[in-house]
């Protein structure tokens, strides 16, 4: 099965490896997915939708990290941010929980990756469908998405 994210990468001739996994929706987490795929949690990324007023920002952080809304607000240059509610993900971002990919999001004011991404040449992100991931080169993805890399997460001692 080809997802929109895969089609978009194909169009740009960006190489990727499709990773498939099976997990119950009630047990889903980015950490569980990275375990199933046999990858380090630090190189598996989850995509979050954040709201400021009516603007949607996309933030991508590693599996075990937790977004720091104050730090993210400052990095994005807005007064405050809140998570997009699960029930609003499809409408605002274009994906459902467990399938949110930074590729092909509906409308956004920018895509931001946590600076942990600089430590990994190859990363994994969602392919835009539940049970599918994409393994690809960090630099190609960041360039394609015109993503900004900043510190977005709580320090390890805060989690």
C-alpha cells in the first residue's frame, strides 16, 4: 500500500524503506513501535500537532521525549501552544492518531524537529497510515520539509 507521504517522497526521488508493524491501538505508543521495529527510541520520531490560536504547528520529537510547551512556544516565537486534541487531528492535520506524519500535513505554520535529530543520520517517522513507518535519511527529509531544528523537549531530568 502506498500512502500519500510515500507518493510525495517518490515524486521528489527521496529514498526510504517501508517498515510494517502490528500493534493494538490501545497499546500504541512511539516507544512500543520503535521496540517492534528493533530501532533505538532516539531515532524513531513521533509527530505532534500544536495549536496557537487557529494556527497549527507540526513538532517532531523522538519516541521517549515529551514536548515542553513553554520551550516550544519560545522556539516557535508564539505566546503559547496547546496540543491538538485527538478528535481534531484528522480535521486540522489530516491524519489520525498513530498515523501522523510530518509529510503531507494539511495546513501548518511550520514543521519543527527537536534537535535530537542531529544525532541520527537515519530516522524513522510515520508513513501516514497506522502500522507503517518510513526509515530515511534525516538530511533529505529536513530539506524536503523545509523543517527547522530547535530544542523542543523537556530535559531528561524533568520527565
